C-alpha cells in the first residue's frame, strides 16, 4: 500500500482572549496533518504548548521525519508499527506525534467505514458532559462570560484561578451560575498551604474538584494538598505521560490526560487503564485545538468520568467539523460518520 502525507500550519483566532495563571492567549497555532491511501484521507492536528517544550515551528521541524516513517510502514492499520517508528525517531514532541497518530487512526477507521469509537471497541451510549472554561480576565468580564455560557446551555463550567483576587472571581462566577457543576483550575499557581486554605473556600462554593493546585515536579506538595483538601484534586501538569500515573496515584483523586501531552489516542487509552488500575478517576482535557485534533478525543468519551474538551469551542471559527457537543454533552450515539468526523 502506498501512503502519501502532508501538513500545514493554521493560525486560529480565539473568540475572546483566554487567560490562565501563566498568561493570555489570543490565537492558537495548530499544525494539520493528512495521511492518504489515494481513496481516503485521515486528518489530524498537533496543538503544541510551549509549556511542554513544543511550538508550531518544532512540530513542523519533526513532521517530515515522522511522516516519512508512516509512509515507510505503509499500512495505517499497523498502528503498533507506526507508534514504534515514531517513538524511535523522537523521544519527546508528543503533540507532533499526536497529530500524526490521530490522522492514522482517522484513516484506519475510514478504510473500515466505522467511527473511531468502534475502532476502539467503545460503547457510544456512554456519554459525558464537557466543561466550558472561563479564562482569567477582569472580574466583571468573567461574570459576563459565565452568564453567556449558562445562556448557551452549558451545565458544567471550569474557571481559571491563580490571581490575587481568586475569591472575588469565584464569588462572581458562582453568583452568575448558581446551578452549574463548577470546577476550578489553578494551573500550578499556588503553594501547597495556599491550596489547602483555598480548598475550604472552594467547598463553600460547591466546587466539584480542584485541578493542578501546585507546580509539577513537587509530588510531596501535591500529596500534601490531596491529603488535606476539602475538595477532590486533579493532576494535570503533574500527569503528562503513562509513567506519571503511578507517580501521582497517591497524590490526587483524578488524572487529567491530554492527547497532546501523551502523544495520541492509543496512548491516552493506555493511560486511562493505568489510572483505573491505580484507583483514580479519569478526565480527558485538551489544549486550544481545532476539531481536526479534538474530535479524536471526543471518541474516547465512553472511557471517561469527566471531560474538558472545549478547545474548539473557544475558537472564533473552526475550519473543521467535529463531534457535536450541544451544551457540552459529548454524545456519540448518533455519530455514524467514519473516522473522527473531522472534515
């Protein structure tokens, strides 16, 4: 079988500036990947994050070698062989590898004329509702964005914290959305003691869980929070690859996985099973991504306890369609299009 490959960088403006504790983002640079057998074309995308050492430029730098390896394997159904080739070429660059692997999985499913969830043997009736994220901004703006999200039908919200006015923000968000399930993400901005103190405030506002309260690389700090927090704790920046799961298993309640952190859909499935084996609940998150990337993550929804798959919803416009998410509900029961659905 002869496979041909291609890629292109796309700059995607956000609907609103998106702020977290580390800075503000106004556009997302993704790199779209295509793998074709001449009849079907698999589509994927890399959504690199500088926090993890990747940029659109580094993705473009390694993609020629990664795609040459895919062409050498020559069979999109040989996903094990493709995974091994990619890992032998580069040790890191997970977003670049995720973009390639998503395209290969999409192509394999299209060749079989099945949705991606069927390729993984998953039950499409098992749904999960994604959170919709309220980024850091002026408090009044965050209140307005929260009200807009509620009006749009979102029933699960996540607010970013990590400022000198976190309690004020929390009161504003909860005041504008008294009935939603509310989660909080500090993006590693707090010390362990600050996190424990804030957890009492979060509990008073009926926050479902707290995501990554302390910097990664400090398992003792995360464990300190986990043992004393008034709300459950999720590990994100502390849980990047499969090897991290046992490292955080006694320091959190929830493992937050991302295709762009671990390197692809099959790698995320491995992490889900590892997390379950260690007694953790599982959330699948995302970067700010086009549906060419995030649609694949949506097909893993039946495996999840929680989802944070709103990356494409934050864009001003997405050139790719994906899995419908009305009100954040990731419902695959009516999805019959082959592959990921990104088109």
